[in-house]
């Protein structure tokens, strides 16, 4: 029994590692991005976590992770910056929008409802965006970071044998995947892979689509389609300020998760 709990906790921590990689990878690139994701050593370490999930779930995530870091570290900095700017741009409607509310059917009400629901999820776990980050809460990095925290909280609950916390955390992850990240991340990831074939962000997009789709299957919710239309731009769409990678560490914790972890 103790081994089962330990294995479940390890799986939750490996899930958190992949969410952390996606959250980092979809922010503007920094030396940390290069060291942890875009180098052979960093990609290999992350692949070890993916291999644990592959063993538990019969998936094939580790080979997708290894595609992130096939090159030496030093030549990539400028190229990665240029690629990020080309793909994501400096407005909400870049080549590959990283914002959830840019995807779906046109509606004057749905984007505001989705943003409100995201804020409610974050508040329920004592989380808030850091105002200095200059970013929207529907950015894919913010959503991945939220699920990273839920996965770590689940591991903590398993280690403490706190069934109530574990169930609360799993339920929140299931609903968040169903209503938010799982709805648009497969289409976002595949769109990114099409726009950057053979590149770092294309590989990250393939990993994002595969991992989030697998997470939806684990949570017993339907993943979104691999092709999802972009909503029509409105007059309210305007260029957004883009901070540094350090500024875009979006989620802060004004209170401890669950009051005990």
C-alpha cells in the first residue's frame, strides 16, 4: 500500500514537471529556458520524468521531450528569441495566439465568461496574477502553471494521506482541463507545430498537444479538437506589453495552497 501511494506521488510530481516545462517554455525565452529545455542535458532530465508517465500510462511522451534539446546550448539564444517573436508576436493576435479566449466560436459574452471562470479557479486556491507581469490570465503559461501547482498539491496530499485534499485537487484539475486548458491546448499545440516544423517551439507544441490530451484521458474528460478556429478580432484587441521571462512568472501565492502545503 505504501508503495502504491509513493508511486502515485511520483507520478503527480512528474506531471508537475511537464506542466512546469510548458509554463516555462511558453514564456519569452531566458537563460533558464535554454538550460532547462533547449539543451540536450535539460531535455534529457525532463525526459526522465516523462518516461515515468510513459511507464504508468503506456504513452510515448519521452521521445517528444527529447526533441526539445538536440543542439548545443550557446548558438540558440538569439534564434530562440527571434522564433518566439515571430510565432507569438506582441499582440493577442500573433501568428499562434497563446491565449485561450482567442479560440472558439464568436460570441460577445463567452470570452468574458471564460476569463471570469479562470479567475474563480485561481482565487479558489489562493492564487493571483502578479500585477507587474503585464499578462492576461488566459495565457497558456498561466494555465499550465495552475495545473503544475495542483499536481504538486496532489503529491503533497498523497504523502500526507489527506484524502480530502487529494479529491479536491483532482476534481479541480479535471474541471480545469475540461473547461479550459484541455479545450484549446491540443489545437494551440498543433497549430504551433505546423508553424514551426523542426523547430524548438514546434516540438514544444507537439509535446503540449500530446501531454494535455493524455491528461484529459487520465481525468476522463474529452480533449478539444486538434483544429479550433480563432475568434474574429474585435476593436478592443490592442497590442499588449510584453515583459521579460522573469516578469512573466504569472501566478503568486498570497496564501498557502489548501492552507497546509
